[in-house]
């Protein structure tokens, strides 16, 4: 006889969907963005613009949903004092803070890349020092964010120290 689906596994699946939607593509950025810059430098303004739009429309709302669904599950089963909840929650706070910087950085990167393309003319693209500096900081933060997301996933699934 089939059992009824309860709210907890439904919310857990929504929580996982929010993680995939909000951070799945972000995990590829450290590979995608340098590849595009090396092989298709004239596409960088558009790429950064798309990143900015996805951050606003997908990553931000997905992060909010991730928190809501996680809070529901932690409250329902009184998990708030578990390390495997506390560590990912602290990581989520860090992601929100760093994510705010990323949103503004991708907008600025798009504008700087466009200006550098226009200044370069039809030949080889010469990136300006403003773009180069921001790009290096941006990539370091993206790699850090990817590591944080993977660490949170580990804590939520392996449940160490419990």
C-alpha cells in the first residue's frame, strides 16, 4: 500500500532544487569565464551582463528560497543545534554577503569590458587595469563561493559531528 507524501520530503526536494537553480551554473563560472575571455574576448560584455541578470533573477531569489526551505526543515525536526545545520547556515550568510559584491562586480565588469573593447578597436583586445583588477578579484570570489557551496552540500549530506 502506498504511503502518503508528507511535507518534509517535498520541502527537502524544493530545498535541493533551490540549490541547483541558484548555484549550479555558478560552479561552472571558474571554467566558463576564463575560457570565454581567452577564446571569445569580444563576448565578455555580454557574458558579464548575463551573469549580472542571472544573479538578480535566479541566484538571489534561489538563495532566499533555500533559506526558507532549510529553516522549515530545521524547525520541523528541531535541528537548529546541529553542526550540519549551523555550518551551512554560516556559509549561507557568507554567500549572501559575497553575493552582493558579485552582483555589483558583474555589472561593473560588463561596462568596463565594453569600454575596453571600444578602446581596442577591431584588432586584439587590450584589457584596462580597472577591468583586470576587478576581474581577478571577481574570479577569486567565484572560486571561493564554489568551495563554500560544495562545503555546505557536504555538511548537509554527510552530517559530520552529529
